[in-house]
C-alpha cells in the first residue's frame, strides 16, 4: 500500500508506455501531474498580443493543420505515415530569404532560443514585409495636411480654426494619414467598386497617443453631414420650422416660438462606444469642439451624469447626431427603447480590446447586433490587439480592412525607461520610500530649469500606477505625509471628482508656480510636483498630454498593461520618461526584457 501511494501513476500504464515511444519523463513519479499542470497554466490568448494584426488569420495560407501541429508526449504515436516533409530536406544551400540570409541560417535560428522568454515575445511586428512598410510610407507621405483629405469645407475649418487654434504647421499623424482616406473612400478605384449598401468594417490599430480619436471622428461626421443634406425628413422639418417662424413673426406673436421635435430625437446617426466615463468625456470634448463650426449635435451617456441629464441629452427637442456612450448604459436604454439604434450608420468601438473582453463583450455585441440593420461603417480601434480579439474579428468580419501603423505594439520611441531596484540600499524593499524619492528627484530636476517667466518654475505632473485599488489611497497618503501633493483615483472615488482630478493632468495648458525660497527649518515639501496615484482606470485612452513622467509602483501583469501605462507619457511625439520600481517579489526578467525591447525599438509581442 505504501508503494502504491508513493507512485501516483498506474504500474500497468508505465509498463505499457515504456514499450512504446513514451518519453522518459513519464515513467518518473509525479511526471504526469507536472505535465498537465504546465499545460493548464498557459497564458490565455486574450493576454497575448497578436503578431499579425495587419493580416487576417483566415487569409494566412501557411497555417498548419491542427493534426500537424500536435505536440506533447504522445505526438509520435499511432501514425501510419512518416512525419517527414521533403521540402524541408537538407540541401547544400537553400533559396535566399527576404532578409538576405539563406535557409541554413533559418535552421540555425530555430535551434537558437529567443532571448525574451519571460514575456514570450517570439515575434515582433517587424515581420511585416519590406514592401508592405514601403507602401505604408508612400501612402503617409501623400498627405501632408488636413486640406488634402476629401472632407467638407466646414470640417476643415473646424480642424484648423477650433481644434488646433493658434497652432502652426499642423500635420496629420501616421494613423490619420492612413485611416481618414480609407474611411472616406479616398483610397483608390477599389473603394468605388463597393456598393453603398454594403457594410464596411475597419480595424484601426495604432500606438498610444497617435490621434486615433480624430482619425475616426472626422470621417463619421463628414458622412453624417452629407447624409443630413440629402435626408427628406430633415429637409421637410427645416421647411416647416422656417414657415412657422415667418408666420409667427408676421403676426407679432410674443409667446414661445414654434418648436417641433427634430427627426433625430433619440435617433443618433453615429455612436462611439468607450469603456470608461473619463474617456467618454474626452471624446465628447473633441466632438463638441468640431460641432461649433460643423454644426451638429453631440451628447454623452455615462455614469458621470444624472438620470435627468441622460434623458435630456437623448430626448431633447433639437435631436442628437453623435452619441458617446459606455456600453452598459446604452444597452439598458436600448432595452427600454429599441429604436434608439435604428438609425445608426456609423458605430465606432474605441479601446476594442477592452470592450470585446469578457466583462464587456456580451453588452458590446448586443449593441452591434441591434445596430446592424442600418449600419454602414463599423470601426474598431485600439493600441493593443490581443490574439483572441484578432481571431474574433477575422471570424466575424472576414472582409475587415486592417489599418496598422509600423510602430504598433511598441512603446513610443521618445519614452525612456528607468528601473529602480527597491531591494537594494537605501530602500530595503520599501517601495513607498522609493516612490517618494523618485518624485523628489523629478522635482529637483524641474526646479533647476527656470521657466520662460523669470522667477517661475514648471510644475511636473506625474502618474503613479498601482495594480490594486486599495493601494491607491495607501500610497497617496504616504506621499502626502512626505510633503508631496498626491491624490488617489480609482473606481470607488466619487464620480463627480473624476473630472476634477483628471482635469489637471489632461489639460495642455502649462502649469507654473513661483520658485520657492530655500527651506530653513520648515517641514520638507515638494510644491512643483503633483502626483496622481491610479489603477489602470487612467491608462486607457486618456489623453494625458501634460504628463511627462510615469512611475510604475507595481510591475504590470501583462505587456498590454505595460504599453498602456507607459503610453500615458510621450504622447503626440513628446518626450517622456517611465520609472519602474522592482522589488524582491517582482519579475525582474520581465522588466529587463521590456527595457531591452524599447531600446531596440521592438514591439512587445
């Protein structure tokens, strides 16, 4: 009995397997459990970035069949045909590769392990062919200004006079140069072949801070204004309103003027889905700025608003053209009034990797299905495309046009990454002390450079990322005890304070204070640094253009979190700096591989 307990594998199975092709590891005690445990702990595909976003998996004719890709201890059993491919036979010298190396070096590459094991970064997006990259560069070089896009004159003036007011030398970003012509149908003769009744789907995959919001908003508003000019219901409405107003003025009517409900009342033409109320507020701000000149009605539906405000936004007498909403609120409104989505022609899913993840996917897909009868353009965009999302889009939208930038899945080049080993002196694994010391270093560096006005210095705005919401208040409290102006932001923070706290970090206006006098016997303080301790709530799409420093108090769980957190700095081509605090319990190999990949300019795949 003792012998049986010590050996969990059946003795008959061991004898049978030993006569066949079973590996030696199987006849060792406990080997079967170890093998299946390793299989079960493999990383889910939703946490693994796709390495071929630019190309649909269904179109990859080199994919191996499921039978040929079997691996494991039983891979060579029960075969009647030898597992031998003549095309892979050894030859004196194989055909040259695209990168100039022969097939012998290719076999050597297969034997050489990848240095980046911790994050399983076997491939970067550099696998895009040289010809593909050349084509993208040619497309981007053909659009040097917004005037070259086939947009309505009102939209062009809204971009130059309102959105980029008082700015010179305005040029579109790479994703805008690629996406706006494609969404407008300005890409060439192949776009004219498509019927106007067919659903067109697009994937906008570009790095953080690249201007994706404007890339999908401008074509949607342009199409909305063109359709509005041809809509018979809106034409008839405008004629009735003008006729009634003239009649009332002729009769010297002093009461309330005639107000007939607009045909677009609670029937928007464009819907933008975002995961958080903070991102909804940001997209709404861009849309409102454009509406001042282009003249369309845009509203927001999010948890920041009261029920009365949401009701007024959707069911106002003046109607609504563009709605920026979080999925759950919009889905609940569609349950009570299914016709809300009956006229939607443009549906945009921003931060698609979040909205098609397990927490949002059922609600997001229900909205897409309800809007499908009237939908003309379906746009998904994100800075990170996990393999699961890539396969989902390829299966459900096989004709989706994929618009990717060469730097996808890479942290912006202008962001530098520094690492502080908290396990060493003087910190002795005290991350709170290391975080405060890093903030004081940033403050001293800023105070050494005087601003444009004599006697004033710039205020540095720093984001501190933690993994757990309970840690935000704890870290912020410690930083305040050290004389640092720090606030915490997480899901439990009252909704009213979200906009107030984030406003300082999303404003592009410079923040300066009078240079403080040298401290003499007073409590130590850091007046020229403002810190915001946050979870991943503030890492998704928030345009923190004023933030130049990001501190990762906790090492992110996945490369997706690395990209989004470090992407809060160095936005729109600006310089930025990230600092990672690494302790004894953190994966130092992960951090070193991310730093090495950033230095090499590689994607984090």
